[in-house]
């Protein structure tokens, strides 16, 4: 069953979109017109430049509305979520005790030069995030938070030396694709060290999606808004699944 | 708009901070680091890179024998100057080219070394004084807008794009430009060389990049008729070197914290304590305002719970800064607006903390940092949270106001983001300019009780640290729940004990030693007022 949709302004299929951008020109009426024509060239109709002004010498800022002629069939969209096994901390602890009978050893780090530990701390620190306790508080996890700026080599060595079951790699800085480079380097090194199949490999960060993660060879990816129990449930069920013949 | 707080507790906090820092001061006095020695060379004018891009100051310090290093690079280098008759930069280049080695000059008498160095030490200090005088002249001729001073960051990775962004931000109303460093630079044990166009999440701090940005800001300052300040980072493994370069290139502010690198970058604590001291002596002399990093306690843990740690850290930072000769007006203590937007009355707690800091440190140019932790991809909500931050800042008379970006947590700011952010701040600060003068806090109300509780808890925390000793307290994870060992972390191999006869001519001069340029200009030596009250 198809489900063709367009953006909704105040009526079905009106296709209304708001845009804002800066052009490297001095503001004038011609600048407004340039903004309008540019947005029209993007395929928008009924384009209105609702705001245009100088923000610096040689730069103008615009707010523009338009209607898009494009639509999308939602029935064709596939973006699997890794957040499929909703479980509480207590349920996860009980599940791991029953299925694995030991603690899961999990290590997290901001890899490469990234110094922003906010994501990894939200998932691992006892305090947790949005009232959801972090993995340090779980009986079923032994947690190693390596912190920021951990070289990929060191992370892999740590995983090897400490018999880690699950690795969480975090990237907040995405400038010039540094996040993708670092994630890729980690996955490749784990392959080279023949560790890839022995660990649950997870990436996280505000710009990470599960789809992107699977393309990079990760078991899962967790983006903005993720709470610790979602990560814990994924790791627990994935490891348990691997113990089941034919499962992964 | 004043909170009722017990001045006795504030006084006790200061006494505790003094007793915490005192033993660390004794340790600092007996040690030096490779970064301190490299900054001595930089101050003398040694610059440039050798083969494989190794900076010449690193090359020279790394080549010293352990014995020579323990007596300070100045003596060994001074012997080279005496023997060759070269200027410092030329001698550095000759060493880099392999035409001579400092070890060749071991037999030169020490007195000759000191004699050969003195004119260059004097010239360097004169240059820094000149830079300071330039700033004072410009500030009086090109007055800044009233505080809170709007501070924005540029961080493209390319110094030339940063320059474009900075000039645009100044035209929009920015008063301070900070060039964020490339992520990871804090962990480099050297300072990169030359103009740079590649960086991640920021632009490398190099002396040439400092110069490029300073020139652009001086030009726009003249055009706008107000002096625009330039900020960089004296943190990480090269604190004193960055402070030297900043003094020479007339930067106006430096991020510089006595404990940040230890806790949040796993830099060795001894290294950090020694480096922060010498860098702050230089900052004091060059008139640079430091910005401390208490925002980090709030971004890495719960902001409501960490409030006393912020205040305790401010007292410790203040004490370390005073001991390096910094006056209050150069100590930009940090705080941040990081309480969860979901918490009912969170705004009241923010106001309590900001006002408490303002009252306890009345002369300090407080640095107020914007929400980052609770910013999401929702730019509309983010813009609103920033507005509340702006209101808090103007109400409580913060001095240095780091403008929050609606696109925080998405990307390093776009040119348009900065303009929107500055407009937000200008609107709020104009419409509520004298709001703080018009209202009083309800005695015994939520805000006042919160402030009193934070102050009491800070005193308790400082007492605990004083009882344990600062290094032990850090090891016991008293700050930010992070444990660091006294001999662990990055850069410990660059810490060494001073031998009998150790000499750092700049330290001696800045302390008010026999050759001090400060001697005549001050009544007391060292201490909290140092050279600073003569302005």
C-alpha cells in the first residue's frame, strides 16, 4: 500500500517548506530577488522571501517559504531502528543473568581527536540521561569509559586486553567527515585483528543513524535522544542471540 | 539586586583555597617543565621549524642533557649566544641546520651566558610591555560597548575563512573573537608553525595565525570605532608557550584553567600546575585576561549537583592566579548556563548561581558560557534557551558573554548563525538592560536559599580538599568524579626537578627579582596586586 506524502503547512499536500540561508552579497532588493530565484531553481513554487537583510559587509541573510512539488511514498522507506527491544534496567539485568550468566564487558570512547564526551557519558555514567540510568549502574554490565581522544589503535588494544564484549565508539565532531573516517578506521582495524565477530560494535553521536551504522559495518548506531537502556537492551539481546545457533 | 549571603563563609572559602594552593605552590617552585623551557626560548625570539616540522624550541630543549635541562635552558642557550655572537633566532636556526650544538659550548662561563642573554630578555619584556601599551592606547581611543561583552567563536579550520567570519561577526556587534583550536591540539607537546588551513572542529593555534587574526581585528576595530579583543587557548600541554606567543602578538584573553587539563584531558597534574603558574605570570605581565573552565563541570555531570564544585573551583583558580601575580580584573572566572530546560524553576537556579558568582568576585570579568549540553537539533528551542541565558547574563552583570548558537550540537557556527545569535543577545540585553537594578530578591526565597546552599556546600567541598591535599583530592575523584594520579596522565615525562643554580630569566624578572622591570613600578613584590594597579 503506497502512502504518498508532502510537507504539511496548514493543508494536506500544500508542500510548504521554510528555508533560511546566507548569500555572499550585499543586501538590496536585487538580493531578495536572487534569493527568490535561487529557491525557485531548487524546485519550489510560490516562493516568498519573508525576510532579507544585511548581516555583514558582503553578506545577506534570508528566510524563505516555498511549496515543493516533490513527494515521497512513505511505504517504500526503510530505516530499521536498533531500538526494538524496550526493556527496563531490571529486566535487562535479569535477561543477562538468565541468558549469559555473567556480566557483559562494555567499553566506550570518543575516538580519534574528538574531545566531546557528552554522548558517551550520557550512556555510560551512572547518572544516565533523561532519568534513564547509565550502564555503570547495571548489575549486568562491567563498564569501561575510556573518555575522550582515544586513538583507534588503543581502543582495539584495550578491547583485546580486557576481553571486551561490546564497543561503543562516539563521535560528536563531524567536520570534514572526521566521524566517518574514525568509525571506518575502527571497524577496519577490528576486522584486521580478527576481533570484529567477537564484539558487538556500536557507534553513537548526534548525527549517527542506524542506517549509516550498518553501512559502515557496525551492528547498530544510536543518534540523538538515545537513552542508556536502549543501548543496553540492544547489546544484551544481540549477545544472547549470538549464543543461539543460527542467531546473530 | 543583592543576595543575602554570609561574608564569613566567603572569607573562609578564600582561606581554604589559600591553604589548598600553598603546598602546590611549594612544589611548583622546585620544578620546571619542557613547555616552560620552550617558552623561555620563544620569548627570546627562537622560532621556526627544523626537518620534519619539529619546532626549533622543541629541538633545542629535547637535545639538552638531563643535567643541563635541570638548570634551565637559558644557561645552555646563553652560553651559545656568548660564544657565537649570534642573535637568539639565528642561533636557533644554526642549531636546527646542524651547524652547531649547545653541548659544544659547555665550557663557556656562566656569567658570560647571563650577560649575553640579558639584552634579549630585556628586549623581549620591552616588546611585551609595548604590546600592552598598544592595547591600552586602543582601548581608550576605541571604547568597547558596555558589558556583557559579546564573545563569539570562529572555528572553520582555515585561518583565512576564520578571518572573514570574525570580521562579519564584529560588524554584527561581537566584541571578542575566539579562534577555537583544532580538536586535539591540547594534546600536542609542541606548537605548530605557520598559517594553517586544515583543522578539525577548529583552527590550529600558531603564532602566524595569531598575527593574521590580530591584524584583521585591528583593522575592523578602527573601522567600527571599538576595540575588538582576540582570544585563544593557553591550555593543554603547551600552556606557557601559547601564553608567550599571545603576549608577543597582543592577544587579549586566553582560556587558562588550573585544573581543566588534568580532569578533562588527562594531562599530568604536576605538569599542569607548573605550566599554569608560569603561563599566568606571563598573562599577568602582558595584561591578558584569563578565562577559566568551570563550564566543564556542568557539561560532564548534572549542573544542579555540580554548582558547589564550580564555586570551589573558582576560589582555587582565583588563588592560583593571585599567586602568579594576576589582579582580579584579569581573572575571568567561568560559569555556564547548563541546567536542564526540563527542570521546573531551573532559571531561578541559574540566576542564583550567576548572581552569587557576581557578588563573591565583584572585580573579576566573569565569563558566562551558554547552554551546550541540552542543545539538540531543535534550533528553535535552542534559540529560546539562549535567550534565557542572555537574560540571566545581563541581569546579573556578567562581563564576558559567550554567545550561544542556535545550531550548537549541529555544526561549528555558520556565518548566519553567529549573526542570529548576536541579534538575540543584543535584543535581550537592550530590552532588559537595567532590569537587574529594578528588582530585589525575595528574602529567604528560592533563589536566595539556593545561593546560600551552594556557598555552604562549596565551603564543605573546599574543606575536604584542604584536608586531603589538592593532588590527593584529585586522585580521589573529588572533582567532576574523575580520578587522576599525581604521576599519571600525559606530559609527565616533561616535568623535572630544578637543580641548584636553575635559572629562568623571565620568571626572575616577572617575580620582581634583581633584574625585574616591575621593581620600580610597584610597592610590594609579588602578591595579588603586583604590577597591576599602575594602569
